[in-house]
C-alpha cells in the first residue's frame, strides 16, 4: 500500500486549525525559519518591481495568508485557491474577519518589519483583504485546475508547498506543473516556494506525505515546461526544531519566467 496522502484524505483529515497552530503561531515574538525565509524572499521578489501586474493566482493557498503579504501591493487582484472545502472556509473566515478566525497579526507585523514598516500592519491586512477577489476550488491534477471556473491567464502564479503535497510521484509533479502553467500568461512569472528533501509533514497527529524534491529536478521540470529560471534561493539546513514535524533539508524559492 502506498504511503501517499491522496485527495480523499486531504478532504477528510487536513485540519486547517491544527495546521495553522503548528506552523504559524509564533513562539514568543519570533517566526520559525521557514516563515522568516519565505517572507524575506517573497518581500524581495514582490518589491523588486519585476514581478507585478494586474492579477496573481495562488495555487493551493490552504488556510494561509503569509505568502500573499508582499504580493498584495504588487497586484491589484489576487485569486486564492485550494483543494479542500475546509481550507477555503478557514481562509474566508480570516478574509471576512469572522470571530474565531486565526490571528495572523504577529506574522503580518513581522512581514511589515521586513519591508521597513512602510505601512502599519493593519493597513497591510486591509490591503490584502481588498486585493483578494475570489477564493476558488482547485485541483492541480486537472487540465484546468480551477474547473469549472475558467480564469483568464494571470501575470503571476504563486504556489507554496502545494505541488509536493498533491503529487505522488515525479510524473504527476510534471503534470501538475504543466496544468498550473496554463493559468499563467506568456512572459508572466511563476513563483514556487517549498522544501527540498522532504518526505512527510504533520498536521495535528496525522502524517501527510510529501514528494521528495531536489533542486535539479525542479529546475529541469521548469525548463521542460517552458520556463527560464531567473532566481533560485535556498536556506541552509534547518535546525532540529522540525524533528518529528517534517523532515526536509532546505527551503527554496524559485522565480521563473514563462517563455512567450
Ligand atoms: C502544506 S499545505 C500548503 C498550504 C499553503 N500554500 C501554505 O503554504 O501554508 C498543502 C496544500 O495543498 C493542497 N492540495 C492538496 N492536493 C491538492 C490538489 N490536488 N490541488 C490543489 N491543492 C491541493 C492542500 O489542500 C493544502 O492546502
């Protein structure tokens, strides 16, 4: 029997609150190294002036907002997407300021600090809420991932920790990558964020599989899917605090331009 966590298990067992509590509630004032690394680099990417435009689609948003905090000032419209109903509901709870929604404010404050506190954290939250125009169902293994909705190709597609969660092997990773690429305009940017060398991650007491990725496999897949890789950054090996929670060797951000 395969250890792969399939679509039915995501629908049944991916508990958005447990996920957010484990990975995004701050111990004291400090974010963990994943959040720090990703916020820092996404801030550089989206403040560079190069990756900007009208629309950004985030693939596999989950219940999370951290990945959109810098993007919301570079794009007028953001479309969030996820496979599970519960994740979309949790995301919408934050979007509409419902009581009991996850408190992202410490992460938002940290993101603002990294950007030099140009705007107060509550304005950043407002900016993001205004930019998010749709929250759609998504399955990256479908030819049109947002089926039955057809969205016009975007200026940027962002995806964090999704392909490695959704794909059971290298072949399906390549399929997923090609599918999400149909949502991107030629000349637009794909920003891929995730972890290398991982095999699992915990959500509450449940183990979710992760596809073991290497830099060279992602590079080759991007190249074969019609991209030019413009940036790649990765972290040093993370510390031991991840033991028992996830098992990865480094965190990465790829920025790739879709060839016209
Ligand atoms: C580790 S979470 C990452 C969530 C978010 N991007 C983040 O960085 O916190 C993986 C996400 O992939 C989503 N997912 C799993 N299978 C998927 C599929 N076939 N298509 C799209 N998303 C999928 C899950 O619902 C989950 O939200």
